[in-house]
């Protein structure tokens, strides 16, 4: 059959509303990095994207969702914090994603009769 009894699961999960992206792992990762680093520029660098692309992704997500996801930190230049709604949405989507991933790993392992592991691409440090 296969060369190895080990495999890695990779998932791309997103939520659509009215046939348009509402929230997905890309936007969630950007929020996660903004929260961790306090900077859109540093978050963009950590994710290997340009500042312009990160800014566009963030603004597009806020427009789709209809609420601000980040707030500028007063008196600290271009520093950002997640808005309360942005933080809640990020945490809920990450929890949902990890639940889906855990289920998919268990099912894939059972059905394919091989050890399937997590890719580790999308984790928060406190949820690994």
C-alpha cells in the first residue's frame, strides 16, 4: 500500500455568508499575529506577506464582517490591538478550527488505518 504509516493532515476551513467569505484561517492568522506582535507590519512579515496585502486583507475582513477587528493603540504610533469583537471572533474561529482538525485527524486515522498528524500551521501557543 503506502510507503509509510504516517501522514500529515492539511485543512483549509472558512465560513461563507451570502456566498462570500466571512472568516477563514488566513484572516484569523493575521489577527493572531497582530495580537501577539502588536504590529500589522510585524504580523505581515511573520506571515510572509507585504504590509499592503496584510492591510488590504484586514480592511476587507472588517468590511465583510461589518465591525472593526483591530484598534490603534493610543500614543504608540502604528501599534494595534484587537478590538473586543476581533479577539472574540479570532478565539472562536480558532476553537472551531481545532475541533474540526481533531475530528478530521481521528476519522482519517481510523478510515485510512494510518497515523495522521497535525500540520502545526495554524496553532495558538496555548491551544497546541
